[in-house]
C-alpha cells in the first residue's frame, strides 16, 4: 500500500470521535444500502468503489470503508431484503405532504416495498446506542405512514432496522 493511498487517512478514534458514528457515517451507510437495493448484482468491490466516491468530502471515513461494505452486505442477507427484492420496491424515496393547513411535512423513506396492496416501510438506523430506538423514532415512522395515507395507501406497516451489529459488524 502506497503512502498516497487515500483510504488510509488517519483520524483520532475515541468515544467522542469515531469514524463509524455520526451523520457522515449514516449518510455513507444509507447511500450504500440504496445502491445495493437498486443494483441487485452489486458486488463488495462495487460498493467499495462507491464508498470511496461518497467519502470524497469525509476522508476520515476512509479508514472504515471495509466495515461499511461488510455492514451493508450483512443487511442484504436479512429476511426483509429478499422480500423487498421480490416486490415493488423504492429506495430512499422523498416525500412531502400537507398534514394540516399551513403544515407541510417532508422526509425520505429509506425503503418502501409492497406486494398485493400491503406496503412495508423499513427505516435504517445507524445509531451507536440501539436501546429505546422504537420509542425514539416512533413519531418518525408514524409520519411516514401518514404520508402514504395522504396518497391513499392505507395498508402499511413500518419498522426500524438497526444496522450496527448486523452480521457481527
């Protein structure tokens, strides 16, 4: 490995500053999960190349690219993933809806898939601490369900999918 290898950028690794935590890590994981779902034949090398591009402005993440790819590959082996691949499926889907006069809510649904009129929402979570995830994000999941209801989709279930620790990563 050459000294010029951009994947070997050094960063301080401490509880308060970890490359595999925070907004940038979450953005990387979400981008890789989106690609893996949209491109079903994506290989680990494809994901690593994409990860290099996605981290061009976050070089501290380069030290954890292999962890990011392994995490995404582990998530892609979970039961819901196969179900989504066999269904009508949408990854990283933006939405906006009028909740009440003067109140427009918007967001992005990580994964939405349906079969025979039943739809499932999966919201990926990259949090370091996965305790109380359901309580912390229940309002967010309900907002997603209301967004779909606003366009006439009523039969919806939603779930959080922690990605940290899946497959041992």
